[in-house]
C-alpha cells in the first residue's frame, strides 16, 4: 500500500517524536499542551500537531496508567487545545460518541482518502488537522486493513467458486468496494453482521445491489449460540477484538472457527502493543477518549486456546506493513 503524506508549509505531517519538544526528558507535561496550542493558533498546523502528539506520548510513557488517565481527564480535556482539535471530524466524533462508542463506521470513513474532509462540513483548521492525522501510521493501518481485506476476499473467491463469506462487526464494509470479486458478483454469499442498525442501513442502500446481505446481531448473540452460520469459506473480524477482554476473545474465536467448512479460514486482527505509534495512541486516549485493548503476538495466539489442535490445519500470525496491526489466520482441517 502506498500512502501520500500531505504537506503544510513544506513540512511532512509524519511524526518524528525524537526531534520534537517531548524528547527532552524532564519537559513539564502541561507546557507541551501550551506550546502546541500556540503553534496551532498561529497556523503552524503540522508543527503544532507534532508538538501535541509528542507531548502526549511523553506523558503517557512517563506516567503510571492511573495518573495518565487522570492527566487525560483533568488536564488535557480542560485545556483549550482540546476544544481546538475537536474541529477535526475524526477527533470530534471519537470524543462525542454519537453512537455511544468510539470507532464507529462513520468515524472510520473520515480517515479514508477517498472521503475528502472538505466534504465533511468542518473548518479550514479541521481540514488541515484531518490531513495530519490521516498521514500517521495508525490511520494508514486502517486504510491498509481495508485494502488487505479486499485482496483477501478476492483470494478466497478465486480459490472457491461461490464462496460464502461472513464479516463480523462489519461497519460500512468499505473493503467490499475494493474487491473485484464483490464488484463482479463472484461471491456466492456475503453476510455483513453488525449490531449497529444504522451501519446496516448504509450497507443495504449502498451495497445491496452487489448481493451483500446485512444481518443484525451482536457478539453476545454469537456466544449464546442465538446467531449461527455454517459451512463458511471465510469469516473475518477486523475491528472488533481491540474492544474484547481476553476471555471473551478466546470464546468468540472458537465459536467463529466452528462456523467454517473444512478448508475455511478465520481472519482476525488486533492493534499491536501500545509502544508502536505510541504518540498517536496517546492522542486517541487523551483527545478522543478512545481506549483500545492492545496486544502482542502471544496474546493474539492465545485466542486459539479453546480450539482443538486436531481441527486446526494451519495457523499464521503476522503484522501489517506498518507493524501496527497483528493478524491471526486460522484454517480449519
């Protein structure tokens, strides 16, 4: 995947924490917010955001988790820089949570380059802030994930005619519009499962003509066996497990795996440990109140704990190009 870093005043938006303010080991935490705010107000969008992210990353790395949460609530959100960055649509929606959770399908649309921020009704500063955030590694991972899923759908469809596919917590299923198999109607059955009825409404209106079927349901429905599918060629969940406690993740993995036909694949993803792109993750927590569960390879591999080895033909664990996402691919025997 090739990403294009936008430029402002000749400076790349991509963050280099070691060259910015917070590389000073004893830098006062609130002082970084003040400096970032002043730079942003002065029109130095790229420099201001680099300062903000690096100072937040510094605070997150310096403070124990309890104090970091207190810093987010009592210091960052009371600071004028917080209201300023909320002009950016991705940040604003994450913080306000109109659907009661961060990371909803509308919010993720804000980081896809084919949905220009100029069309989102934001301010000129909001547009530039969006461009900066879209150039960061974590948002590049979101676009890369969408494109990888599209290629994966194509691969499964090429290997098996009339493949049956299930996307769990599908959101707006943007990967489908980048899949040749979907666009050419070569998928046998494509089920899009989500508990958000508004997201399913978008799928029905925008993707129904491609044969994609929206299905209302939740993780609880699956775990209670109230919602079940059989003989699937591909089941995938790309933006769900970052919210699930480990015991729930283990149970859900076994349940989804049991829905596969012999030779079918289960593909899961989780954001990697918080030390990767840590400044952006600090921004997510401090400015967007968006707290994910980050995992390493051993924790992701442990999702298979309730699956019998005799049923598992193949298990593969790998990271995306940014090394920010961990994928787990399981093939049923």
